[in-house]
């Protein structure tokens, strides 16, 4: 499709016209082709933008996972991909990234219709970020060397990394394409075969992606996509005796299931990117309160708050609280839910009705626990047929209130106050999670002290959500373990082999 080389749709009407002409891939993708589920079952794929059924998608279960894993194993053992020279894999993955860019508008549209994020974000962030991820690992793979151990002269000790084999990847719905590519980039570059289960709320981009991978030259069976529900397809991957490693992004609760699945089956290696309740700390000596307020607003309202690293707990030092909340509310009031297909929209729909109801019920819980709503708090765009929630800010939240402890995964910010760095750190660390944190201060000692003391995998100083593919991404505590992004991500898709060669 030469569409991305044209100027592309610029208005709501143009995007809607393009959406009307879309062809949805709706079958499972196994062994290089689209196939129905063995049972023949399907499930409706509903767009949260307006509640309409986009298509009916194959509902894969254990039988389908068996077929997919067998295909992945067959091609892995053949060596067609696993033993291809890294330079060969690089060429195909670069072509894959190029095809993603060539089909950027189509992928962006699928993503927006499927999970409700603004089209501007899908096109400007998710699709390019995903293509860049594949490209980055493609470019890296023929530059990574193995090791030779410092043994005595009568031996050579080789330390080599080998692909683990068949990787099961189970991903969430908040960044369907990007989370998929964070898994696929390093897993495929290192020579593995993959069986991927997208979230049932958002299967469409993964299915199209698998087709593009084949077009790029990936051998059939190296990438299989089994859409379906967690309790069936997801559990079948987790429990499969012939899946060697499992890479998961999703909730902490389901992450724990995968640890169980591994123990009950073949002890497959598990890596988990789970939930968060990230503290966004603003000290009274913050140099730029306007910038901090803007970042704090986008840190929670971007992607409708459906972000694992969302800065959902705002910790403001007492003396500046009133001033800061005023600035924050002003920014937040300008972020209102709109039609996700409108290029002017900055905040879209919640992924489905259930998630919207969950968020609205947390808002009620927050009020019952003594929190004060200072902005939003209601469902929005009622006549659209879709699922929208206003950006919502709570003040006067107690550190142990449920909305200060539990991951809401929606546009709800809890404001807490503190006095002094020690208290900020104590409150900041006081949840089961440890994914991300930030501190705003012009004092280098406070900044460094906080960066060391905050128990989270990501810390930002005077910023929020600054990121790069070169930096590892993942959490401490019940936010999981193992890292996506950077060269370190390759560690979970490879295993070390020690080969001792005696010289007589
Ligand atoms: P979820 O855990 O409900 O689902 C994630 C995936 O697991 C889906 O594909 C789902 O079908 C599958 N699943 C659900 N139940 C299962 C079961 N019993 N057995 C096997 N598989 C099962 O999470 P979600 O609601 O899709 O996504 C939101 C969560 O993802 C949030 O907690 C968020 O913080 C987290 N997340 C984390 C990161 C990160 O990198 N740390 C990134 C994005 C999202």
C-alpha cells in the first residue's frame, strides 16, 4: 500500500472513510497462513470508539495453541530461522520494519478502532515506535559477540548464547502493537520461534503484523498468532510442555498465574512486566512548576491513563500544593475525551465497557474513602455509543486509600502531600508495585538520593516518561522481573551454554 507515501487522511471524515474500507484479519495465523479456530468458535471484536462490532475473531483454545506450538517447534528445529546467519535475520527484520512503516496508516487505524487511543498517537507514537523497535534489534543482532573464558592454555572455554526455542508471548491491550514488538524484536532477532497471544480486547494489529512478517521473508511458523481469551489460549500457552520461555506483559494478578503455570508444567523461564502505581514527586524547590504540572497531567492522562507507568500518585510537597494543583487542573481541563478518529483528539476511549465501569467504580471508592474530586469524575461522550471517562483529579487522598494503592488503569490521579524528602520516599515506596517514579527538584543531592532510594525499575529526574529503546524497561517488586528494550532484553530469549574444548 503506497498510502503512507501520500499525505494520508487529515480529517475525521477522511479517517472514517478509510475505516469503512478496512479489511480486518480475523482468523488465527498459524504456520504462515490464516486459519479458523479448531473449534470454529469466534468472539466479537468491539470498537470502544462507538461500541460497534468490527469483526468476529477466531477464539483460539488449547487445541489451536498445540498446533501453533508444533509449527513453531518444527521450524525452530529445522534451523531455517534459528540457525540463519544473524545478518540474514537482520535483512528480513529490516524489511519487516519497512513494511510496518509502509502500512503505517492501516496499522494505526486498526489500533485506534480496536482499543480507542487517538489516531494521532497511533500514527505518531505506536506505529513508528514499533517499527523502530524491530529495526533496532535487527541492526543489533549481527554486532553481538559471544565470549571466551580465561581458562588455562590447555583448554578453550566458549560461552555462547543460544535461542531458547519456542517463546510464548502474552500481551495486554493498552499498547497492543508496541508491547508485541518489544517482545518480537529481541525474541526473533535471537533466532526463536514465537507463539503470540494478543489481548482479546485488541487482536487486530497483531494479526496484520504476522502477515507482514511473512511478506518480509520470515519463514512460516516462526511467528504464530493465536487470538483468544486468557483463561483458554493464554493458560494453554503458560501450561504448554513444549514452550521454552514465556514473556508476559499485563496485570500483576495474571503474572502470578504464569509463575504457577510454569511450576505446574515444564519450568519454562518466565519474565513478567506487570502493573504499577507510580509516584510523581514534586518538591517545593522544583525549578519549573509549569513544566512539572504539564508532565504530571500527561503522565496520568496520556493513553486515557491506560499506561503501566502512569504517574497515578501525585506527591506534592505541602507548601506548594495549592499553587501546583491550580496549574495542574488548568492543563488537565484542556485534555478532554474526543472521537479517537479525529486528528485533533488528544484523549480517546477506554478499551471496553468493563474497563470504563471499573474506572468509574474506583472514582466512587475514592469519594467514599474521603478523597475530594477537584476535576472530572464522570463518564463522557454518552451519545457516542463508546466508553469514555473524563480526566479526574482527586485531592486529599490518604496514602492507604484504595485509589492510592491499587492500579486503576484509567484517567484518575490521586494527590497526596508530604513534608521533606524522607516522607516523600516513604510514601513513594509504600505500595506493592515498583515500576516507575519521578522527582522534581533543583537540588542534586535530593535528586540522587531519591533516585537511589526509590524502589522502582525506572526513575525520572525533572521529567516524566522520557524513554528510549536503548534503556531497559521493567519493574521491581510486584511490577515483575526481566526487562524489555535495550540489549538486556535479549537475555530472556537466550540461554548460556558453556563449551569446554580440551587441547591435548
Ligand atoms: P491482563 O493481565 O488482564 O491481560 C494481559 C494478557 O493476559 C491478555 O492477553 C489476557 O488475555 C491474558 N490473560 C488474562 N487472564 C489470563 C489467564 N488466566 N491466563 C493466561 N493469560 C491470561 O492485563 P490487561 O488488562 O490486558 O492489561 C493491563 C495490565 O497490563 C495493567 O496491569 C498494566 O499495568 C499492565 N501493563 C504492564 C506493562 C509493563 O511493561 N510493566 C505494560 C503495559 C501494561
